[in-house]
C-alpha cells in the first residue's frame, strides 16, 4: 500500500496502523500487510497529522503465495492514494 499527501508544507513522516491497535505497525510511504485487517496511514508535517480512511486488506494464503486484496475509499483533508491490488510472492 502507498500513502501520499498534498499538504503544505509537505508531509515528511508516514505511519501505518491497524484499526483498534494504538501502536503503529509500520512507517514510511509504503507498507506491505502480511495479515488481514483494516489499515490506515497517518501523514505528519510540522503543523500536525491527518489520517486516511481505513482500507480492508484480505490476505489469502496458499500454494506458496500470499495474495493481498485491498478495498479502498479515498478521503480526509488531503489526497490519499492507495494502490488497489498488491500481489506478494513468497517462497519462490
């Protein structure tokens, strides 16, 4: 998943969270979820932070591959761009 912001001044830090968990599960503009759940990002600049809408990530395990399907809705005070489908191939 990718998080971006059109804030002014630009967001320099990005944090990733799983819904109903207080601590972050990742940092940086991109994040790869290995578990199913609802995730969102927070973009931070010197004036504060703004979070994206949560997206539902479903991870299907099987045959040595994890396929991640993301259902997204854009929103918030700045533009959040979420890549709709990410496929991660493990154990090749």
